[in-house]
C-alpha cells in the first residue's frame, strides 16, 4: 500500500493512520479514532503497542513504526533535495539526481555513499580529469547502485512527480 508522509490515510480494515516525517530514518505512526479527529495511539509509545496489535501489527512493525506492506511515497523533488543533503560539495552536480529514473531510499543512498561512492570520489579527486563525466570509478560505483536497486526493490524510493 502506497502512503504519503504527513497525510492521514485509511487502511483496508478501516483504521485511520498518519505517518510523521522521519528524523534520521525514524518514523512515528499515529492511530486515530474512527472519525480521524483524535489520536488514540502512537507507535513511539510502547504502552500503545497493544492498540496496534489489535489491528494486526506485529511486534517488529511496532518497533519499525510502519507496516511491512506500506511503501512511503514521496514527492520526487523533495526526495532529491533530501538526498542532496547527504552529498559533499560537488557530488550533486556530478551525480545529477534529477536525471535518474529510479532513486534510492535515503538509507540505501547513505549506505552507498559511505561504502562505495565517497571512497571512489576521494580517490578520483586527485585525477586531473576529475570532472570528466567518463570517470570510470565513479560510473562503476553508480552501476553497482543501479544493480543493487534492480535486485532489491526495497532500496528504491517510491516517488510521485
């Protein structure tokens, strides 16, 4: 089920929820009364977990603050800005995220930056042809991310234009 952050929605069972904007990839889900007016439970309050359990949530889902079948859909431009905040100066112009067909989740992007792209970036920055778009090490790093996203759809962020 596709959901949007900071917007109330109703699940298949008629429960009304809202997922708050993440901070450091941490979400808070609010469960509302049947009218959608009053918050009756919060996923960041362990004493509220039984209210979520009654609605079919697992213990892990309560800890994650998200149902496993929920896919957070974000505005494409906002997601690009969120990803660009993770980049070092100059990386954003080289990567040109607005041209990417598929965008990774923030966590997948941060992991890839730390373990793959940033080391290649630093190694390549000593190259006199650094800004050349044909820089093989950086392109190979991007290809590895593309292959990882193709192999695991959970690494791909759902976006709306």
